[in-house]
């Protein structure tokens, strides 16, 4: 399978990464070579194999449902490019 | 004492304890060397003032209860460090200052160590040559045209050059072991779940694991012990006993069974890699281990499966970089355009490639063909190991299919770069522990490493076998200092 330019544009839209024309061309070539490499897996029949779900045989631990932290709004906002002291600020969404 | 920076971590810990030298003397020695070694570009952030202050404070109290009392340590810039910039080698996090500390670094500090600096790495740990960092490529002490390997390339380079007594890296597909092999150092990837992933910038969550990078095997045991342990904040960290690796460390490996997998003898592998592998077999035989030929038939499918699983998880993990919560933000006419421009400007080429591959294999209609298929193959690879480990205690392979290569040699062809990790990736897919130890040199005087793979949570056995090899290989670093 090759990844043509339209597919690159489609997935870059899904991934929210804008690309100029040259990047689309380069990525079409790179991603095609990577996908061809990946498709070596098709040589292997896996019809009767169950997919791996966990690499370590351990079940998740449960814990009591209690609040142990919180009230750290200042810390959470500290690294934001723009905030108003209470919330993150983003470009206007609703007209 | 001017040569402290050449000492092993263990020797430094002991020396401080016995008052042969002070923490300040140790710290000054590493700071001085680091300042004179900028050409290697191994640091992203220097914390020299903080380190010196910490050393002086330590010397006043001399509390030597911790495993790493009074020791300055530089760490890979993928570990979040409270109030110290953490970039993951990316423009998108160029100004990110965490308000919290990763569990693994917290463990080191609670054992008496303190931060010396943050070390360069491939962007988001994606790369095998440390050429994808936004902060520039790192060079290998073994030659100014050579890569140090990746993604923990800054860690490996700084360690080999004596800029830090030891360091920690992360390994998703070989990012500790391959750079260790390229720089003649010891790198260990613990069992998945041995160390907490909390506070480590995530790449591929089912594969990522932090581990020690050290000058020798003894140091590896010590640092592993200091950083390991269950953490309620990482639900995949395992609540199982952490061995006292140091006191149990022994080169007595008589009777242990070592598997030699025929599938690791790959096409076009340099003769020298095969020879170092044979030497490793001889060393272990000499130590009384029993060598057994084994087969891991699905080995060749590991790398293609990895390049589905890792990008898929990465595309999901890296969705958080949106210019809203932290890091770089670009301008845009509306919210969507702001997202798209931020991510376009903030991520480098390799990261974009992987996000897009991951997005593609997870996109509607392709899930079964790619991701599900890869998870089935992953099961087969794990089964191969499970079967072998019913019969052997450890598996010996080369660490890498070549020695360190030249900068720029593989940057135009992503797949040729990926092939570097052919021997290291199967271990991550199966969650097993593995170590790379320097075992000799090729004809160009570049270090070559051997890899020992262990059973889950049996880091002790591979450390012991490594010690047996280390004693026999008698590896000594032999680069000439060209960078100062």
C-alpha cells in the first residue's frame, strides 16, 4: 500500500498538524516506505492468534476512593501560554 | 583530587562515605569537566549552581544513609524535574517547567543524590542517533563525526566523557541499550513495571521504561536499586520486591543456562559483530555457564510490529500538545488553526512522521489490518521468549547490528535508521529486562556491546552474567579527548 498525497492531507487533518506542499510530498514518500516495511507482517498468518492485551501478568490494584490532592489550579495554569488566572484562554470558538 | 570524574559511581559513593573527598570536590570535578565539554552538546539544561549548593549543604550534615549520598547526577531531559525546565528535546516543550517531580528522579534524590543537569535526547525519545533533538545533535566521545546513538544519546555521551558519575535514560525500543553499546557504557532496561513511569514524558506507554546507564555493572546494580519500586501513581508499576541487587551481585554463574538465538544472526551483519558474540559465548563458558542453541522464530517481525504499536501509542500520547496547557503556542485565525500551526511548528520531522503513521494505523477502517495485527504478532514474540525461558536462564545476543555510525548517515532514510533497533525492540514488545555491556572494539576502535535478556523481574541474573563478562572482557575506554 502506498500513502498518496491525499491520504497524507487527510491524516494530517486528523492529527491536527498543518503541512505545506513540500512537506506533503516528502511525507508521502517517507510514510509509504515505512508502511511497506510494516506490511512485512502480512507474510505471517495470525488468524488463530489472540492479540496481546498485557505484557505483565498482574491485575490492576484498586484503591480506596478518596481525594488525596487537588486545589492546585495555580500549578496547572502555570505553564499555559495564556490564562486569566482561573481558566486557560484559547482563540474564540463561538461567534 | 582531579581525577574524581573518572571514578565509578560506587567508588564515589564509598569515597564520600569514608571522607576521602567531599561532595563539593566531586561536584566541582564534574562541573568543570562538563563546562569544558560543550562541544559534545550533551546538556540541554545545566544545574551547576544548584548542584554546588546541594553539595555544600550535604557536606555540612554528612548524612550518608542513602545509597547515593552526596552524588551529583545529570539525567535525561525526559524526566520531569520540579522547577527545572523539561523539554523532551522538543521545541513544543522548550519553556516547560514542571511543578512536580517524576517518581524515578524523586527516588534518586531521596537516596541522597541531587540534580546536576538535564541531558539531551532525541525529540520525545524518537530516534536512534540523537540527531532529532530541537537542541541540536549530540556527538560521541569516540569521534567528532560519530553519533552517540539514541534516544538517550546525551546521557550516553555525558557518561562516557565523564561529565556525570552515572545517569538514567528511558528505553522504548533500545534507547538505553543502543547508545550504551555505541559509547562503551553499561545500559539496563528493567522489566516493564519495575520502575514508575509517572512524571516521564510519555512516548509509547506499553513499551517505555526508565533504567540506569553506568560505567560498570556494579554501578548498574546500585542505581537500579535506587530508582526501582512500586508507585501508586503508575498503575502499571508492579508491587513486587526489589532485590538488593548490589549485595547479591556475583560473578558466580556456574550452571546457568544461556540461550543463543539463531535468528539474531542477520544478513549483512559485520563479521566483527559475530566475533564479539562468539567471544561473549566463550566468556560465559569460561565462567561455567551452559550454552544452548535456541530459536526465537518471530524475531524478524518484531521491528515491523514495533513500528505500528509505538507510533500508534505516540500519536495518542502526543495529542496533549495543543498550545493550550503548556509549551509552544503558534498563532491561528481560530482554535483549530491554532492547534494545527502549533503542532506543525512545535514538532520536528521524525515526530511528525510517527504521529502520522500512528494516526494512519489507528484511523477508521485500518485498525484490524495494522494495530490488531501488530498486537497478535506481539503475542507470538512474547510466546517465543516464554518458551525459551522454560529452558534457559538468560539469552545472549549482540546489542546492535553495527558500531556507532557517522552523523547524517541515516537521516534521509527512516527505515534504515529503524533497523538499528533490530536486536533491542523484541525485548520491549515482551516487557523483559535486558542489559547492554561493552565487550570489545571493532577495527575502527569503536566499542561493541553484548546484550543479555532476562526473565521478567529477574534483573539480578543478567547483572550477574554481565559481571562475569565484564571481568573477562576487561573493556577499557580508549578514545582520545578531541572536544576540548
